[in-house]
C-alpha cells in the first residue's frame, strides 16, 4: 500500500501543472493530492484498498503558448519558473476624422510593451536580483534580458526594465513575487 501511494504521489508531483506540445496540440495537465479510499478492507482472498487522485488532461488544438522562457544572467540562460506570464502591447494612436467619410483613420504615435510575471519567491539568482533592487542594494535601472519562443519564432534577449515589484507573503501561503517589466 505504501509503495503504491508513493508511486502515484511521485507521478502527480512530477506532472502537476505540466504542459507540453504533442501531435494533438498543446497538452496541459493538473493533478490533485493522492487519496486512499477504504484502506485495507477484507475481501475473499485477503485485503484490498483503493488509491486515487483526480486530474485534468486538457488538449488545446491550434494554440500557441510561450515556451523556453528564460532570463539572461550575464550570458547564462536561466529558466523562469513562472506561475503566470502576461505580455501586453499598447499604442497611443492619433485618430483623425476625414472629411466626407464616416470612419476615422488612426496612426500610431508611440507604443510600449510590458511583461507581467507571477513567480514563487525562491533562492534563485533572478529572485535575489529582484530583492536587491526592491531594497536598494542594486540600481533600479538594471536591464533584464528575456528569451522565449512563440509560434515557432525565437525572441532572444528582449530587454525590459523592472517597473513594479510586489512581494506577497502570508503565514499560510508560499511567498510570491508579482512583477511588471516595461520595454
């Protein structure tokens, strides 16, 4: 019974919140905690028990997700183990009404891009640098170079500046960083 619980528990820990590409599309899987149901009930030939866990296995066809998300730490690429990543592009438009036409036309005057991350507060080099900037022992004008792939295109060393950082912690929750970077 103990061995079976350990095998299923190892499986759920290795594949919980796991995503990968396959021929079917993007696969995302999550699993709950392993549970024993009616342990060691006597049966005709001995004893039996049920061990189970709930899980979700989602197949997303024809979608493209961010992959290989890394931070360039002095020419050493380090994985960023994010919980949530959001890329935002926004533009300031100059909209002009054209005489005699019902629909106006717009021209982009300027644009910007931001990257928001939610990550666990760990002992990683990335978190240590963020903490140093937050508490003033590193300059706030530090370049953060991120690399990632999307739709088969590799974006390498895209430079951002740390715009906002929040360290959220509670006695019952794991500490986390909510970060915003701006280009």
